[in-house]
C-alpha cells in the first residue's frame, strides 16, 4: 500500500491508500471459471455480450477471450454515480448499436452495488424483446442493494467497501490496476 494523492473533479485533493482485496491471480482464475460456466450454458445459442461502460471493459475483454463460442459484443453506457456515491438518477449516454430482439443477451457488469443502473438496463433490454437475458458481474456488493436484482454469474461477493481496479474507478482513476483494491481515505 502506498499513499496516493489525487486532484479529483472539482479540484479537491484527496489522500488515500489502496489496500488489495483480490489479487490479479484470484481475479484471472475466477474469470476463467465464469467463462466455462457461460460456455456450457450458451452452447449452440446466438450470444450477444453487452458490456456496460466504462467499468466492465477490462473484465469483459478478459472474459470473452476465455469463452470458446461464437459471440457478438456491443456496449452501453449507463451510470448513476458521481465520485463514490450513487445519485439514484440513471443516465444512458450511449445505447446499443445491435438490435437485441430475439437475441440471447448476456449483460457484463463490473459491480452490482445498489442495483439501480443494472435494474434499469435489464428492464429496458427486456422491453426490446430479448429471447433471454442474463447478468454476469465481476463483483457483487449485496449489502448495498436497494432493488431486487442479482447476477446469474458472479465472480466475487465483496464487503461494503469502495473498490477500484480491474475497470473500476475512483473519479475515473485506477481502472488500469490489475487487481481489486479498497480505497482507504486518510
């Protein structure tokens, strides 16, 4: 753990450390296991993998490389966060390019926290006529849930801590960390 000091949006300087929660090896091993589960369930099906930007990119990239099936990918940008807190207001800034009607859709998410964003996206895609819709999340934080939603494929259940790395950010910082770490403010 090293002390970090960053100027965040709004010009505030925040000092904190990042404590490892899940190592790179643990994350990579679990991603391979999830890919095999998905492979088994989608054998012979027309799979469309939908990544929720920006957080899912690192996880989704590693996940689809391990899935030995034909598949298509698309991305959607939906968020309810500002800094470390959920605003409760869902903003869709990029919609899908591929039609999901009659498709087997797998949403890939970095973390299920309150569940608000994912619940909104799931409902929206189901209303567009998906054949099936499942959710794959790297991290699940059930203690923060405010709506009824869960992943069909879950990497890790984690405690109620603010985490970064492997695509997750703190005000757009730390997405490139190869592990999952807890932000510990000074």
